[in-house]
C-alpha cells in the first residue's frame, strides 16, 4: 500500500516506523522547524528527523500536497487537513483519547491534568471537522497516579502502532461507527499553566506537574522548576527540581543548599 504520513511529535515516530516497515511511505508531512531553547536554535520535528533518516521526502505545508496514495495516516500532525488531502485518498487519524472526549490538541496532557483514571486510543476516519470522524477501532487503557505524559505517550505509541498495522492489513474488514455522546474539547497549554498555586491540593499540583512536565514557583525566593513529584497519602513530595540557571537535582540536594533554612513555598 502506498501511504502518506502526517505527524510531528516524538511519540509518533515508533508508529510511523512500524508502518514504514509494512507499507510504501511515499511522503511525510510534519510541522516546520521551530526555535528551541534559550538560543532559539531552529529545530526539526522528531518526525522530520526520522523521515530524513529513512530517505522519505518531507513537506511542511498541505498546500504542497499533490499525491494520490492508497491511504493518508495522520497522528498528532497539529493542523486541520485541507480538502485537497481529504479528497485524495481514505484518510485515517489516530487520536489518543476515548472519543468524543478530549477532541483537540492536548488529549494526553488534559487527561493527566484532570486526574483521569483511564484514557484510550481511537482510530477514526477523517473529516473537515476537528476529530469528529466515525470511529473504526478503539482501545481503552488505565492511567495510574504515577503515570506522566511520557509514559502515556509510550503506551499510545505501542497501542497505536499495533492498531494501525491491524487495520491497514484489511481496511475493508472494519465498520466505522459514529461517535456517541457529547464531545469535549482540549486546548493548548501555555507557559502560565505551569505556575503552581500552592492553595491547591497535593493531588492537583501533582497532576499539573506530571501533565506538563514542570511546575514553576519560588522556594525561599529562588525561581525553580519542579520537574517530578509523587504523592504520599495527602502530601506532595518533590522528587526532582531545577533552580534557575542550574542543572536539575534531587530534592535533598536542593534542601541541603538552603543550609538549614526553613523551606517556604511560593515565596
């Protein structure tokens, strides 16, 4: 089968890699390079790097699309598809939520941020409406209190790769079903979402940090990023922290640097 792939973040790479081993990938579309880090180094997306290593042509704009594949496969591409793509071949989208819940750009982060105990992966037909297509396959999985964005992405990669391989081996063997229930929508998280409000519960703060990968605050007047936490009953324990201008460290090393001063959060 001749396939066009569309996706951007790192967790998509294992999915696309499995497809490329089973089918003829004729083109990859991904978001264009973006400035990264303090020096704003222009950086290619993980999918872009993977495609180049595979020798697959890479494109960034769907206005450049001029292909007639057997199928278009989309996973976390980051933009709505134009009609020229949708009309070129059957288009399917792998979405990491239990649709119609959590349509939009951040289903994994939103599930963690909200403290959900389950999520899933759905394969659906694509339409011009955001994540509204009929569902071909869906698999649910549990979320533990220790799961993070990274661990869930890894789970989605594994489930999604198997799901697509199974579907693409026999597309005619699956019946698409309309989504049932009222849809909910996610939003893009921004930098201010990382700011910790210490009036919130330990569970809420823990969910914030494991969803976003960091929580920003002051401790004893020092600007810090809290990178990892765990729950001990109803108490929050900081596991990993990064003071401004320094490398990440464990909590005990940070406290030792305070030289016996009382720890004051948010000050």
